[in-house]
C-alpha cells in the first residue's frame, strides 16, 4: 500500500464516521461541527487529487462560510439545542436494505476497475495549474458565459435573501 | 504538490499537540476548589437572570447570507486576477459586467436597509 | 517520501511555531511597554532587566491559576473552542516565505525558508483566517453566558464582514504580483513595493486586519463596558491564555502577511539592491528584514490602540459594508485598469493606479464625512 493510499483510506474513514455523527448526534451544534469535519475531509481528498484550488476553496466556501451560516441558523431558530424526537422512522430497516444493496451493487460493479490503484499524476515542474484554471474559467474560449451567469445567480440569491428577511416590514 | 500539503498537515498536528499540552498543564497544576457560586455564569457580580443561551437576532443571519454571496464573488476574482495580464481589455470588460450585475443586488440590499444596524 | 523529508517538515514546523510563540510572548511585553510610554508611564520593568522575564512570569502565573467551567456549559466545546482558535493562528504562517533557501552544511541538503509553497498560498491565508471564526462563536455559545454569546456573535459577524474587503485586498496583490504564490508576489516587489503602487489598498488591508484580529478600535467583542469580557468572559487560566495567544499570534502573522503582500516581504530595501546586504548575497538576511518590517507594522497596531477610541458597533458594521467593500471593489478595478494601461502604452502608466486610488479614497472620505454631517444635522 502506498503512502497516498493510506492517507486516502484514513480520510475516507474520517469522512464516513463524521457523516454518521452528523445524522446521529442529538445536539444540533455538535452536528454542525461534525459536518465541518466531513467537509474538511472532502478538502483533503481534493488535495490528494492535486486540485489545490478546489481544496482551498472547499475550506473557504463550505467551512468558512456555509457551515457558519448553519450554526447561525441553528442559533436563530432554537433556544434548546437538543433534538428530542425519535431518531429513526418506521421504515428504517427497509432503508438499510436498500442502502446495503446499492453499496453491494456498486462494489460488485467496480471490482475490476483499474482507477482504484491509480494515484493522481504529479504536475510537471513549472506547470501553472492555477493559471490554466483561470484561463478555462474566464478566457473567451473557455467558460466565460457560465462565469457571467454565475453572477446573475448570486444576484438572485442576494435579492431573495434580503426580500425574505424583510418581507414582514 | 501533495508534499506541500503534508507539510501543512504536520504543522496542524504539531499546533494541536502544543495547544492540548498547554490546556493539560493548566489542568495539572491549577487548584481545583469548586463551589456552586463559582460555577455560575459571570455577569459582573449580579445574579444571572434567565437562560444563558437565547435565540439570536435575525440580523446576524442576514449578514452571514450576504457574506456567503460576496465571498463567492471574491473567490471568482482570484483565478481572474492570476490570468488578467493575458486577457487584457476583455478581462477588464467581463469583470466589469460581473461586478455591475452584483452591484445591482448590493444597491437593492442597501436600499432595503439590510446593511443598517439599529 | 523519505525519512529525511519528514524530519525536515517536523523541524521546520516546530521552529516556525516556536518562533511565533516566542514572538507572542515578547509582543505582550512590547505592547505593554509601548503603551506605557505613550501614556507616560513606565510599564512592567521589574521581572529581569527591563522586564525581560515578564512573559515567563505571566506564563507561570497562568499555569497555576484555577480554571473554572460554568456548570451549564457545553463541556466538550468549552475545551475545544480555545484549541480551534489557536491552531489556525499557529498554522497561518506556514505559507509565508521567510527567505529563499540555503544549503545545510555537512549534509549538502537544500532547505527552503518556508514550510510550504502551495500554488494557492494567498487563498490558503483566506481559508485559515475564515476557520478562526469558529473558535470564537463556539466559545461564546458553549459558555452558556449571555454576554459571552453576544460577544461571540458580534465578533463573528464583524470578522466575516471585514473578510470581504480583506479578500479584495488579496486580489489587488495577486493582480500586481500576477500569481497566487506568496514567493512570486515577493519576487515581483523587487524593484517597487506594492504599497507604493497601491497605497490605499495597503491601508485598507491594515484596517481590515485590525478588525479581523479584534484589535482596537474594532475590539467590539471585548467591549468591557457592555459585555463583561465578550466571548471569553467565562474562560480563565490556560484556556484564556490560548485565546490571548491566538489574538497576538494572529497580530504577528498578519503583520507578516502585510509585509509580504505590500512591503516587499523578506526582500531587502530597494536601495540595498546589488550590495552586500542583499538577500541574494546572504540568505539569513531574509528573516531579519521580515522581522524588521513586522516590528514596525506591529508598532503601528499598538499605536492605533493607544490613540483611537472604540467605534460603535452599528458604525463598525456600516463602515465595513458601506465604505470598505465598495471602495476595495473600486480599487481592484482601478488596479486592473492601471495594469492594462501600463501593458498597452508603456510602464509609466502604472502610476495611474496610485493617483486614481488616492482619488477614490478621498471621495470615500468625503462621502462619509457628508453623511455623518447630515446625521448630526438631523439629530
């Protein structure tokens, strides 16, 4: 087993474990914190794949902004931070069977896939990965139209958030 | 590239160990004489009234939402800034459009009073 | 992945963390002495010559203090919060270059003077800075104290608001340096420091970082008159020390960042170029130059604290959202325009950037002044 594989397996275990904690812990703030661990694990996965920019953006946007919004939202809506309802619904055993079957099916299908034993190739020295990304995103031959449309999306979200917050006034 | 991140990982581990040791030292050497008065919330000597944690004002939430939107905007700026010299006038124009669209939302939020703090 | 590399990482990380820790210890002394001078006092001078051992005495005192945990506090988060605050402060410095590199004698091994040179160094700084919000909001929440909670909320809202302008200042530095790697940004400042090209950007950077580390005049979360001690009201002993440590370490690291992005980083002063005092000549001059710049920038922070009163919270948020955010957006645009002009018509046009930015800054000051006057007239 290579060193990269060990890091991957540890990270994957942490992601799954913390994701399980997110849905099973009864304290909502704790659940939000476990979610941060999960998101950080995903950032580590990006780093393993040599996707520096995505790895750090994952931390900035998901951990630095969206998870903060979650914590604020929890504090906004509840005084009591404990969830007292039942943790399982009636069909839980059916869901376990479906999830298990799906996992088994995927496992069976991907058994012979060669991608598992491959590591991300290192960039040749002097390769400007961030520059390439920038070019793809904003150059006329790249994805410049989606880039501009993204700002319209942000505008819609902004107007929506302000409108919802001030609807009563 | 992965090596650079391993270096950061090593540093995170070292920093955590040092922080835990610091707290451990305090736990080890500090006196422990607990009493019910000591463990009450500190409100400058006045007996606390009501619960310690309460629901927070909606304003903080709105600030967080606005923050996410502008934060994503700033992140879009970063790859643009790296390749700006190669793009030239086109780069400037497209970023101007991007900013103007967002400024509409910014002005709307301002006019609606989302940036006020009473 | 050989053993030598692991050892190098661990040693470098250790040295950097301890350098910042020692810096923290002596920054507290530096601040107290400097504040005392400004207020015509003497300051701590009893422990050792000139108070040299005062930080050691403080540390020993804090270790032997009783630590209280409020009865209704969330015990796990209460311990986790100081750790989550101090760890980002310690690892923030990982990507800052202290110099280029040198060859280790006897082993013939080149050693770089930075822990990590990731190609998105600037973004890394924003990422780690944004993680620091958690420690504060969790400290406030887990204490089960209304003042602590209010302080934590105020502080986190303030930090995220000023983070936007901070990010735009990073964009300005990237535009001028044409790279996201801090090493490249430093090299790009060989002839002209970015503070000369974009003085208003550097000023905004320094203002936003003051807010980011919750320093005066933006030390709202710790407004003693209204909030007891803010988010760390309930903390005592070493746990309090960790919050204190995080604040001062962030001051140091943020001065390092400011020096790297706008004041030439580890490079020598422009008039020393090509002489014996150049970093190219002796590698160990790099950390020394950086330290000099950091000490000066830290003095500015202390000076600000001694001079300005705390500003009101509503004005603080309004300043961040209504003044700094549009102004720094305008500065990004002006910088891009200036670079474009310089590329098209000759290098001399780079000077449109400082002219236009100072103009934009003056307009902003004028508008703020007018709006404040209008408010006074209404009241």
